[in-house]
C-alpha cells in the first residue's frame, strides 16, 4: 500500500527535492525504510533518532502538558539544515532542507 | 542581565503576543522562570518538558547524526497550537501560537 502511494507521488517528490537536501520515508508498522535519498547507514540513523527517539519524546511532552492534545509535526532547525518531520500512523516522512 | 534584556524588549514582546497564545522564558543557569504569560504550574511544565527533556533529546539526535552540527531551534506542531522553541545558552524562549 505505502509503496503504491510512493509511486503515485514520485513526480511530487521529485519537484520538492529540487529545493531539499534529501528525504527518508519509514514504514512504522514493520520498522523499515520505505524510500530514501540517502544511503542505508544515514537513513537508518535518521529513522532511529528522528522518527524513533525524538518523535516519541515530542509526542510524550505534548501529551504530558495536555492529555487532549497530540503531536502533528516537528521542525528541527540546526546550524547546517532543517529536519522537517511528519509522523503519521503508518509511516513517517523526514525531509531535510 | 537577563532581566534587563526582558525589560528592554517588553514592547516587542507585547507586539508579538498579539498573535500568540503565550510565552515562557527560562533562565537556564539557575533553572528558574525569568518571565511567563502562564501561571507557575503551566510554566514549570513547559520549561521542564519542552526546554528540558525535548530540547536535550533534539540536541542529542542532531549531534549523533552529525557531530559537527548543532540544534538552533525547534517547532513542535500539535493539534491545538505550535510550540516554538529557541534554546540559547543562558536562556530558552518558548512561544506558543
């Protein structure tokens, strides 16, 4: 299912990537990388640390502050670039620009 | 020092607050709330969970992915509002909009 969505949006992805450094889409259900513009080592690092650890910490902080609220997205500005994270139920998207 | 910066920027703060829900500035050196538009319980929660736990997790993820990189800011989009976090050395600013 996720694979067909990725194929259907290939043109959009290409358009967005003109102004971005790279992207990773992880499959949350089976914990794999669905598609990525980076090599495996970098992709696994991003999925583990950003989609895993950081999204979990953000979601938990948001819910602890207000139990009726929930995380929608996360933007992490760094000296070199910005990580933009969309943590969906079935998949997580990270775009780096 | 921080107090005089806050006083000097009171007019700016007031202008920004027209379009925001609220703000908290924490003094990182002594771990106190320098100024806040929220009551103490809410302010302490935001400082502890957002400026403390979440910023530490984000900084650590960014450095783990690239040891020459560093965190500059954090935007946490939630269903209800957005937390915008500027983690400086001496103080951290959280604006909620």
